[in-house]
């Protein structure tokens, strides 16, 4: 069987042929090589990342988390989020070699996403869910963990956007690319999918995309509507708020992780690697 990277490449080539100039890589298996700074014409250095051992990490991990988001929240700009800097700060060119510069930051979107990912991976039958006080007090540990964890992140809309998107617009992009998005998700064989929806509205990503892939998806009891399960594909799906939702950090973290693991226990979910 061809590798994940080879299947991604083939899919992206077909996708580009289908939609033309509007195509840009919408994400995929997150690069786990070295970070490096590249200087732009505005005198600011931005982060880039090399490919690394991400495919081996993914195949050998018992937990394989795929994160579905809406679009790039950077109007007028598109880039390959497989290289995402996880919120690292850009720096002035004359400061890039300053040992005192702190590159990591703890802004809202990545702050919450890192906490969810850390909580999912760290909990086992022998280790409790990390407390909110712990994750709040150790942002550097969480950032470094997130940067090396086996993850896939996919934007359902390729083009750059803004801070919000209405459901009709998002739905139009999902409808246009549904075949390719479905094929892309299936490449990775995730066992956890986080659908980052919008506060106080229907989760279009879950209802219009993920349900089409996992037709037997059913809500799990005792999870307050947070968790769905596909028995046929052995996948847990989290119907989540968007990480930027204006909800207290503690409430969002506690509700997410408590209900996620209520779901794990309810269906007796077993996490296992693709390659042992």
C-alpha cells in the first residue's frame, strides 16, 4: 500500500485539476521536522517547518487525532497548515538570533486546542485527566507536546477567511469539495475526530461532512451531546465548540475532556495503532 504522504500528494493533484487556481493545500498530516525562520519583504521573520517523522508517529500511535476547522483566519493569505507554527510568534529580522526572545505564545485558539489535545493523549486507565489548573499553569509543556503529537488538521474551506463564517457559506464550500474532503479524511484512518463548530449554532462540519463518511454515527449516552461513535469504523467524533468560542477556558476544557472520556468508557473504546 502507498504511504500516507503519497496518497495525500495524489489527492491534492486531482483536487487541483478539479478546481484550478482556487486550490491550495488545506492541511493534512502535520509536519514534525525542525522549525526555521524565513524573512519576508516586510523585515519580519515567519515560521516554517520541515517534514519529519510524522507518518511513523501517526502509524504507531494508539491515538490518532484529526482536527477539522473551518478556514484560515487570515484574510488574503493562504498557506499550508501542515507546517503550522502552533501560535509561535513572528519576530523582527534583527531579533531572530536573540536568545532572550520567547517564541511560544498562549493565544486563545491554540491555547484551547493544545489543552484538548494534551488531555486526549495524556489520559489512560492509570492516569487521570490532567486538571485544568495543571494545563493552565504549564503552557510551554503543552505547546511542546502539541508540536510533536501525531495530528492531522484539515480546513474544510481552502480559501482564507475572517474571524467568522456563516453556515451557508461554509456549507457551499463543503458541498463543492465534499468528495475530496471525504477521501482525504479516509486516508488517515483517525480514531478521534474533533469537529470545531460555532458557538450556539449547528455544527455544519459534523452534520454535512463527517456524517456522510461515517453513516452509522450515533450519539453516545452520558456525554451531553458532545460525543458520537461509529462502531463500523471505530471512530469517536467530538461535536465541539470552536476553540475561539467566547466561553470560559475552565468550563470549555472540563466539559470537553469529561464528556470525551465518558464516551470512551460508555462504548468501551479501545485505542490501537495502525502498525504494531
